[in-house]
C-alpha cells in the first residue's frame, strides 16, 4: 500500500518538504534517513509553480533568500526586443535588477554557459553588459565561405534551452561556492520546476542526465525537482537514487477542498529503461533512426551490463557469425555514441549505420527478454522484423 500524507494548504506542505530536507525522514527504531533530493511528479494544474514560489518565500529572512529556483518566473526574466521598426537588431533583454544575475559580468558567464549550450544547440551568443541584452548568432553553412548571421530570433525551444543552460551555469557556481563572500553563497536549496516543458523526449533525457551529474557531484546544496514529464521523472529517479538519498512522491490536489496529498511512489516505480527501449524499438520499426539513438542504445547497454555484473557494455551485445567476438558492434557503439549531436536538428543515420543499429538492438532484445505486451504487436514479431531489416 502506498504511503499517502495529506496537507491542508500549500504552506503546510512547504513546511513538510523543508523539514524532510533539514531533519530527514523519521524511521521506526532508527535514526532519521537523511534526504538530499525530493522528486515530485504532478500533472499540470496541480500547482507546481505556486509550490516552488511558496518554498522560496518560506526561506526568506529579512529579504535574504536561501533558494535558487527555476520555474516559469525564471523564464520571464528574459524578454524579446524584436526591433519592430527595422526588423534587424533582434535581442533578448535581461532583467538586470534580479538577484538571479548577481555578479554576471565579473563571473564571465558567457564562458560558463557556452560549453553547456553546445551540448544542445548550434547557435552562439554575446552578452552586452552596457544595455543588458543578448545577441544570438548562427553560422550559415549553406553558402561558401560560411556566413555569420547576427541578431537572429531563436525558436521557443532554443530559447528554453538557453535559459536552462544559463540556470545550470549559475547552479554550478552555487555548487562550487565555499566562502561567505562569494556570489551565490546564500544558496542552500535548488528548486527546479519543469525545466523541459517545451522540449521533446530526447532533450528530456539529455537535460535530466546532465542535471543529475551536476547534483550528484556535490553535497552542500539540497534539491527539490517537480515535473509533469514522465520520462524526465524516470531518468531523475534512476540517476539520483544510487545512494538512497532520494524521496520520490506523486503530488496531487483536491480542487474542491484545496488540500494537497503526497504519495510515496516506491510501490509504483517508473521504469525509464523500458520507456527508452520502447522508443528505440518504435524508431527501428519505422526506420526513423537518427544519430542520437546510438547514445540512447549505449545508455541501455551500460545499465544492463552493470545490473548483470559485467564490466563493459560489450558483454550485452549479441555475438553472430559476422562478428563472433562482438568487437565490430562494440566499436560502432563507441564511435557513434560520442557525437555531440544537436537534438534540435537531428541527423538521420546513414543506411549502413541503420543496419548496424537494428542488428545490435535485435540481438539485445533476443538475449534479454521483456514483457511482450510492452512491445506490440509482439516482441517475437518485433525481433523478426528487426532481423529482417538488419539483413536487407
């Protein structure tokens, strides 16, 4: 039976969450279990953004906050000047009065943001500290020599990723802070609400994996993450639960009584590797295979190898007559999963690489049997289809 706790209002819920992070989870006849991460799954309309703001406000003392937060209000700190008169000098304006941008120029934020942004997108940017604007730049490679185009209007999805990378860079500064006189020394908690609301599943995986690495490599700051995105929730669950410092909950609200409920989700875990495998299976069947699918396949192989006690993912690659030692297929995975692919402009695999991909995936699904109901019409038929496509 799942554990359900009810709260009369938002303030009581916030007090409970902060108490969990400060004092830990009470256990019968044992010391409190210390918590580093709270992971909340909630549907849109539940009040996740209101909860994040209430959590932030509860940490204020004499106007000094203790929470660095990312939510819809964070995105509102940036707004477009589309140069309606000339339609040429389009820039993204920064709200310089926000504490979010504390010490921005002195900290050389461009050099901190750019390596993060390059993981996801192919555009560049320059921050003008005189008028607090951002000029976005893209290289036009359709002409020779290539042409540098400035003041471009990036898409909504690209803007979301840029703001997210901005936040990640600031979070890294907060994580690295050790002295009282350093910027962001005041951050005791990070609260992240739906960082991937406008992104596709592939970006959800990339963002979740990257975020989890940042959070796992530190112990000073505790974190609350809320999301309505199942796949993002699943990845965070798997990545952050390694040392049992995570408490995952399903958050719901009774709109009539305006009270909230937290249900501990251990009894109904989400299996992110199944979701990934289903995605790869569907992509292989439809022949809609892109370069980033090799990254996802490697992720599944590595986790399977770890679960079965192998030192290398190559142990989970099926051997066949053409590759009796699995060396060729392992090398293909190594080479093709290390590209820094832009998920906004996916690149379709070459036909030969598609054949390799389908052969490896087919062999994996044969060796490691999953519930056939998860892979309609049937896993056996799927494998036969994949084998046929791989040999064609």
